[in-house]
C-alpha cells in the first residue's frame, strides 16, 4: 500500500485493478465452497443465460455491459469446460452465433441460489463495516465518467494549466510581422488572401490603431502564438477581426483567452456591440463565438469573399 500512499489519486485505476484482483481471488474460493466449477469472471455471462435462453455474443455483451471480444473469450472458455454450447437450432444461421447453457451449466443453478443468498448477506455486512458505501460510490464514479470521460477531464485541466502561462499584451511594433504571419498562416490554410487582408495586415497602424481600434497578442513564453483586433466601425460598434492562433498553441485555450480579452477591451472602449465575420466551415471558431455570446445576424455586404456568416454580441 506504500506505493498508493506515495502516488495518491494518480493511481486510482491501478488501485481499482488491485481491488478487482483481490475480489476475483476471494470469489474463486467462494465458488469452491459450493463445489461449483465456475470462475468469477464467467458469472455475468452465466447469469445472462441462466434462464435457458439462447443468445448471441452481441446480445450478451450489450446486456452485461462488456465488450464483444471479452464476452467471446469467456464463452470460448466456458464452452471448453462444457458449461456453454452453440444452440442446435441456430447452427444453420452463419450470420449469428447463438449460445446457451448445457445441462452441466444449468445444473449450477440450484447450488448457486444458496451461494447468492450467502454472498449477498456477507457483502451487506461488509459494507456496514465501512464508512463509505463502495457500491454507491462505484455507481457515482461510473456516472460522472459517462458524462465526461477521464481523458476529456485531463485535457481540460491541461488547457487550464497551460492557459495560465499565456500572457495577453497590446500591440507593439515588434509584433507587426507576427500579426501578419499568424493571420496569413490560418487564412491560407482554409482560404486565400484577399485585398482586404493585405490592407489590414500590411497597414495595421493606419487601418486599425489610428482609427480607434486595438490589436492584442497572446504570448507563450514571450512568443506571439495568437492575435486578434478590434476595428472601430461606428461610435458604439467594433468589429472583432483578424483572430488567428498558431497550430503550435493548439489545445492551450488561446482562442478563448483572446476572445474574452477582446470582449472586455471592447467594454472599456465604450462599445455597445461587437460584430464579426467568419465562415461556417470553421466550426471550432463558430463554437467559440457562440460561447462568447455572439448570435447570427444578417449584416451588410462583406468585403471578404470567404465570409458566409455574420455575428453580433450585445455588450
């Protein structure tokens, strides 16, 4: 147990496997007490067939929540022991493999009824000795992992940790080339550079900054990995534009950080509305805008050929 004390919850899977192995070993001894030639891992399959029904491997797997390969392996093991056999009435159907309990398998039912009673009583008493109900805890753990898998939860934590290392800064002439490179990189990945792109990217100061807008950058250890701009359209409206994130920063939540920073900056600039233009093939970007609160609108004709969706956010 010293290993688990040192490692802690990182080893929860290993510890659950250890507990499973402990249960399986002791459950095997229980079957020996009742002279039943059964292995603990076979029980779910046996229980599925104990009423004499004929079932396919797929049906059994679905019923007991095991994988098809796992059930197939167990069925083969039980067949070798003479507990399961292929259904005689279904042998002609090559598309499906129906199985059923043999007479030997069905003979286990009587002794197992007493075993079930005794095991259930023993487990209830064991649970009563614990501070936490393991049965309920397992059900809760299964539920939350079904709602959001462990790998997704770890991914979220990684994004959160890495996002804390990202710094959002304002425009500086030394980042001018990065502003162009980041945007050109993502534009040419999906579309082509257009005249309006060259106008804003090559003359950012005149086209954006001097007209009351701003440009922000996301820095990862000092390196620009993302950018976005707020372009003043009218007294109380700004366009969220030129948002680009380097593929090197994928998964770090840079887009979200820039989007939130842009919304907050727009509020400070006195904006009452944010407007943007995008393309519906950019699903991650559209999803981000929706999370920020943007709604689809019918706007004025766009200077960009690639634009097929316009969105607004009331501030």
